[in-house]
């Protein structure tokens, strides 16, 4: 029988797919030249303390990636942070720029699990203010293995527009993808739950930065698995 946490995370993921579908339709990649200019701008912003960051880790500017939202004409620059244990501690910032490279707003995401304490925390700041923080308790099994998936489910299924249609196949593919990267169920739970809370607290204004941010957290690409067509 599925645990309450497992049921909750699946519900959160169903809702998240709606947002991901919308964002993926609205988004296009930004050229490397443009990314380099935004990285230089970000370096200046951080150096001049124009943003308040809560992480004690360095920014991994080499891992920065950007997406352009055609609906809002904004560019979302995702910058991961260097952590000593990227499978259990992921951090990153998302800076939103207009087409003139002017900073519009910024967000910071932290996901951290602690096997010894059997708990995990997710934190999300918008413009230096904490808008969402969760503490979740886990079992040892949540750290040791991914939810079982059926081997008959392959990566050939295309993600449907409806988040409920063929969800089981997508869900199994999602877990399989993360399992291959060594990610624990505890971290998946944190990753799937953080943006829903942030969206509700900020009345939707922080939704896009949060979901874009999950795509490029340090250690591995959550979005690679979440946006993948199964």
C-alpha cells in the first residue's frame, strides 16, 4: 500500500505536470552568447550584493543555463550552487531578466535530506524573503531505494497534455530516470513538493521561477527526468 507521503507526492507531481507542460510550450533555449552575458551580469550583481543569498556555497557559473519565456518575454537564468553532497543537498538560484538584461526578480531553492536524522527540508526564497519551508520525516527505506517501477514501461511513451492520462507510465519512467542517477525517494519527495507550496503562497508569481529552478539544481538535472517524454 502506498504511503501517505507517496500519495501526496504523486498528487503534487500531477499538478506540477500541468505547469511544466505550459512552461515547455512557452519556452525556448537561449544562445550561449546570451547566457555568457547574463552570467557576467550575475557575477556583478552578486559581487555588489544586489541580491541576498542564504547559501554558504559558491555559485557554479559554469553550470548556468537559461530559458526564454515567449509569453512574458523574460529570461530565466538558472545557476546551481556547488555542494559537497549533491545527491542529498541541492541548491540553486533563478534570476529573471527582461530583454534589456535588467534583473526583474530572483529566487533561491534549497533541498536537503539527512539520513541520520531521517528527515529532509525544502526552502524557497523570493527576492531574499522566505516564502516556503517544509520539514518532512522519512523512513530509512526512503533513502535507500526508489519506488518500484515496472520494467515493461519503456521510455517510448510521449507525455500527454492531460496530467492524468497514462500518468502511471510517466510516473514509473520518472522514477526510473532518477533511480539511474542514484537519487533517493526522500529527495524526489522534496523536489516534487516545494513548488506547489511556493505557488500558493505567492499567488502564482513565483511559480515559473521555481519550476525553472528545479530544472538546473546542482548534482544532476531534475528537469531532465521531469520534462522527459516517456
